[in-house]
C-alpha cells in the first residue's frame, strides 16, 4: 500500500552525464516508465524523480579512482573547472532526454542535478556527524558501518561480498565504510565546494539520499535502479538515511542487466551500443522498447542484433494489423462486452503482477487475432493497453510499395468496379507473389507486407 492513498512517490537512480547512455542503461528507464504508467493505469497519481549525477561519481564503487565527470573533461580537452563540468553535464543530459523521448518515456516530475543540491549534501553529512555515524581521514569524511548493524540487509549481501567490492584503505576503520565527502586534495585543489569539514565533493551515495529526501520527503514509496546498485550504492543509501533518522524507501525494485556476448553491457568495457547507433542503422528506438517488454524487467536479457530485428519486425506487423482495422461503428453485443471486460481484467492482472509485460504483449496479439471482437473494439482495447506498454501501436507506417505494385492495385480496383472478378482475382494473386497481402475493407483496399 502507498504511504498516501491514491498517490505514489518514486525515485529512480539517474544517469551520470559524462557520456552517452547505452541501451543497457536505458533498460532502467524503460522499466521505470512502465512502472509509472502501470500505477497511472490503476488511477494513481505519481511523483517521479530521476536524479542527474554531474559530480562526485568515481569510476567504481570504491572510494578511489577518478571522478567520471573529471574524466569527461580530460577526454574532451576541457578545462578542469566546475563551469566546464556543468557544460559537459548539460550536453549529455540533453542527449539523455532525447533518448527518453525516442523511447516514449514520460519525463520525470523533476530531474534534479547533484551540483544544485550541495547544501543538502552538507546538511546530511553534518546530521550524520551529529548522530555519531562518521569519522574523518586525510581524504574525506566516512560513514562508520559498524554503527549500523543492518548494513547489507538489502539483497542479503554478505559481509565478505561488500568488503571485496569496497576494497582496502588503511585509514578506514572497516573495509565496508564509504566516503560521504571527499576532500579536493592537492591534485584538484581548485575544484570542489566549501564545507565546514573541508573543501571537496559529496560522495555519489550521499547525493541520492539527499536529493530523494529533498524532493520526496524522508519517507517515500519506491526506489529503483539496476541490480548492480544493490550491494553497495543502495545499501549505502539506506545506511545514510537511517543514520539520519529517515524511514526512507518502503520498496526497492531493480532491473537486471542487458548482456552482450555473455557480459554486462558497460562503457568501461567498451562494449556498449547507443540509441544513436540504432537510429543510424535505421532501427526504430521503439523496437528496443518492444524487445525489453518481451521479458520480465528483473530477468537478464541477452542482446543480439537478430533479437532486436525480430522485435522491430513484430512491432511493424502489430501496427499494420491495427492500421488495417476498420473504424466503422459496430454495435457491441452483450457477450462481446463480457469478453472485453475479461481482456481488460487479464491485462490489468498481468501488469500488476510485478510488471509481467511479456504476458501483456501476448494478450495484445490474442486480441488482434480474435474473431469474437469487432475491429473498432479491438483497436480501442489495444490503444488503452498501450498507455502502459508505450510502443505507439497506432503509429502510421510508410509502406514502400514498388511502383508496379501500386499500378496493379489500381487495375484490381478498376476490375472490381467493373465487376470483372476473374481479373480481380488474377491480379490479387500477382500482388501476393510480391510478398504482399490485399485486404478489402469498408474503408477501401489496403495492402500490407505478409
């Protein structure tokens, strides 16, 4: 049950805007979008926050390594300044928003930038210090996980698993301890923000806790992210929030990886594909969304070009079938009304069952193949379901018909007008030999690929 009746508050871990998002990253936001639309389909009002990380995210889960935004500045030969860092962030954020639009993902209620919420980070670190959860080293302020016995409870992460992920630092009291604030240091003394405990940057983990509490309150409904966030990032968020006295998120949901050649798709490995690449290859972005809908968000998905091509073909066929439906008004019989009601119930059951989008998609095809429902009701039903699926089922397709095929269609129409049905049938067979189906509808002749 939500905290407030009829309303859902949701925080989705957003991108670090130091590069283009790859299609593996984008699975998280398609999942979050379907989750939001599922709630809206069920008549809930949703407040959704997707944060934008433009500072403080180091190159791994350890407290060492290079800041990702600093890495981007060097890669693009820009000055090491906060202003240049924000310029890079704004550029890649704009590209990220374009990706969301191309994937038919609704904009979040807000997209807060980490660099715009430094005060909240400082206040949270101060609060944790006052509550006795922190200690200071030569390179920053750290959270003492021994003061939070429940650390690692999310995902039932074992102690040795978090220690191996965090790594060793001789100044840490415990290998699992993590940085809340990193001092600028000698190498980046010009970069950073002034704070009572020393000039520097907030840790990646503290940013999410501070922003989620600021925009959703100390207690909210749902927090999402990739499964790679469970062992460290999300357990750190919980420790910080609880240490500060916040109830924090009631539910945690995580999407599985998109794998390529058996490995997680990742920028660091150089094995990533962007939406821009798909578009250059004339692959519609919504084919990717269709591909993701075919599996449970929490199940790993193996990427292949064949699978993506198959998803694109299926999406095109689905749209062709819907465009071939008649818009002519037909009275719906009582038994058909009961059938429509049953389909609606089955769809709602599937999406409410931990977002079982694969079953929901199969249901759409079942409806289109049904001979018990008239065209108008089929279209209306599928369009309603698409409010959750988001694959633009009524998008018009520019069908490229060879010039001679168009001429054959005209000749066939003329033969039918003259009631020369023998010739009409001959021309139909000729059209079908080119790989097209001819449909005689109340709205005229329609031609579609087989």
